[in-house]
C-alpha cells in the first residue's frame, strides 16, 4: 500500500488535484497527464511526510506527535482524493505503465469526513508513541522502590535469563502495557475499515491483500499453500526444541506433547528462538565461536558494524552509501530522550537522503539486522530512477527479503574474510549452524503468518474486541504450537504488545520475505556459479550475482511481482522449496532424533 503525506492544509491539497473536464469522456492523453501531475505533487507531499515522521520517532513529545498527526491527516485526504480521481479512467485502454500507476494509486484509504480523518491520524500517532514510551514497573515484594523497565531491558531478560519466574514476570509485564491503548485500537480499526470501504474494499485486511497483484482470497490461499509446504520442517524443529526445554525446565513447566509455554522461547513474542540456542545446541557438534562476544570484546562501534554491512553491498558492485547517510542516521540510543528504537530504514527524499534509525548493540542479532536494514536502503537507491509511483518494492515482501538474502551469506567464510572470525575459531558444523538459522528463520514463519491472520479476522469483524486474546492464542496454538504462560485475563490485548500491531504495519510481508529470500539466494548462488550445498553459499564479492540482483532491484514496483521474481529466479510464485533445500540436512537430523525417541512429534 502506498502512503503519502503532507504538512499542507487539506484545502490546499485539494486545490492541487489535477482537474478534468467531467462533461467530456476521459481520454488516454488526459489519464497520462493526470498521472504525471499527480506524481509530481505526491512526491513533494511524501518528502514532507517522511521528514515529519522521522522527527516524531526520534523526538517523542506531545508536539511532535501533533505535527505527525496533522501531516498524516493531510496525507490521508490528499491520497484519498487522488485515488478517487483516478477512478475516472477505469475502463480506458491505457499503456501498461499508466494503468499500473492508476491501480497503485487506488490502494489506499479514503476517509472523507474531516473530524474522522483527524481522529484516525491522531490515534495512529498516539498508539505508536505509547508503544515507544511504554515501560513495565514491577512492584517489589519487600516494599522497596524498583526501577521501571523499558522494552530493551525486558527483551534482554527474555534473551538471557533462565529463571522461569523472572521470564514470566517480564513477559506478563510487557504484554500488560498494551491494554492502555486497546480502546484506541478498536476505534482505529473502525475508522480504517470505513476508509477501505470508501475505496471499494471489503475491509482494510482485503485492501492490504489486494496489494499483491491478486485477489484477497487468492492471496490468502497462496499463503496457506506455502505454509503447508514448509510446515513439516517447523514441526520437526518444534518437537526437538520442546524436548530440550523439558530437559531444562522440567515436566511441570514443559509438557511432553502439545504447545510450549511462550515465555520460555527466548523472545518476547516467541517469534524467533535463537536466544535459547545454548539450551538446544547439538552437544559435541557445536562450536565455541560467538560473534556477539567478538563484537563486544573488540568494542566494535555501531558505525563500524554498519561499515562492514555496507562493504557487503559494495562488494557486489553497488554504490557506497551517501555521506548524508552517516551524518543523519540514528545508530545508537540517545541518553537524553525517548526514541522508537525499533530498527527501520528511511528514504526521505526519494533520491539520496537515505537513513537508518536503530539503537545498535554490539551483538550478532544487531549485526544481522544491520545487513537487513541496508537491504531496504540499497533497494531505495536502486529504483530511484523509476517514476515516483514505482519507487517501491515489487511487493511488500520483496523489500523485506533483500537484506535477508544478504544475511544468508553471513557464513563462516564471510566472517573470516571481513576479519570477524580467526582461522582457528570453531564455528560449528553444518547441523550446528543450520540449527541456529532455523531457530531464527523457521521458527519465525508461523508467527509471521499468525499476526495478519489475526488482523484479517479483526478487520473483517469476525473477532470482536472482547475476544481479541482468545483469537490470538487460538491461532498461536494452531500455527506456532505455543501457549500463554498464564490464563487469559479480561480486557487483554496481547497482540498489541507487538510493534507492528500498534503501528498498524502489515505483517504478511515478513512471511512472504522469509520464503522469497531463499528463492533469491538459490538463484544468486547459481548465477555466481556455486554448486555446493545451498546453506554454505555466500555471494559476497561476486559481481556477477550482484549484477543480477541489481537488475531486479532497479525494477522497483514497475512490474507485477511475479515478473520481478521471474527476472531473477525463473519462478513466478511463492515457493518453499528453496527453504526446504537449504535446511534439508537439518530436517534429516531432526527426524533422526525424533525417530530415536529424543523428541515427540509436534501436534
């Protein structure tokens, strides 16, 4: 979905809309002129919006929230009026590019009522800010004062603690924070749906799914097909992890069959499990190399970590990052103010002013995330030569998959090449390394599926506010095989404890990206002439692979995503076979453990 914003007043925006003589039938020439003028004006609006949003997330105050809300209110009106005006040209036989641009312009909300539009944008801004400022303040049992814990501090507990009581307390403490904006979310959903229906969509979930060059129902079916394709691998991993956690925490906490308690998986949302690797590592096969330890011991700075990641992209023949990137990005958490630390990439001016906002820590997780975020940046830079409406990913999943594809090449050989691993370091064998990857990549798949499966039901009115948590945990057990650490509480809003729900950012993109990245990697490794196991391939330094990669990136959104996928991979649909190929040695190993009675099959 394309989002545009402006700090102009709504009346001024309306006045800038390209005008057509409604008494005459529309013509191709008129449609092309409309698109050209719209792109010029939307580009200016978008740049203003991006600047307002950047300031808002880096300086969380009442004033910046208000400025952002006003900018987004203007955006919603302008975007909706452009979309409505674009309908005039429906049915005309148009050049392919013009027709595609008009289609993309209409993938938006339209809230015509001024008061409702203002409320909608204020709700969006306040929920994001509330999430960024939320803290859990535990009450000590001895009556002493206790400090409040930010999400960063709570995530550290979830990642490192092995005390189930402490883990449960941190988990409950953070999830309880979302209750504060549950009613705002309910109001937001109603207004969002109103805006989607004004544009002819059944609800906002249907609008989101329509952005994938297929009908909403077809997209839903395609995701389910892909999930069933990879589910056997997830089930094997789930069984093995459950056994290891049962050995660690005992049968009273972890059942022999059925779901795993969510607070024991090393992550606040159970979306990735790499933090419990020490509990599940495969014994003598494991190495002793720890990238986090190397980065911390060397005192590696945030900028140094970013420079290493930049070097990966330039090794493929891509351009160095602009000097303004280093001057304007936020790479460490400020000590004097609250910021939204959730890592994000920004394309401020649609040309060279690209930035990353991230509170970087010297650890493996952030090292990988940096490679991911620069994938967004290099995609932005690659398609900046496209017309404004095509300056986006082929679909939302493409944008997420670019950096993840590069991260798949963070192999031991790559780490040795960039000086982060010594020749005598022991990184572990294939099974060990694949298990680490699976805890991050495979474990994530059902979570990514679940978030929007839940929201699609909420947007469609199939789940009412009083049933939010019941539906969330029903899907959690069905897809992830996890359970809530404590019984459901009245008026809960556990879904809102995830940033993308509070920020109303679609999440199916991440499921799509987690399959696309393996399809991309397989194609790029073949282009590089690599013939070994897929999991051992790194395209670092291979400019032939880089040329193919860059050719696809330059397309932006100018072609339907199956065409962009075909251009790089020779495939036209989302396919889990590359992921299955990548993890095949691990799947065989996990099944052997299960067959030997070391684990039981997940339900």
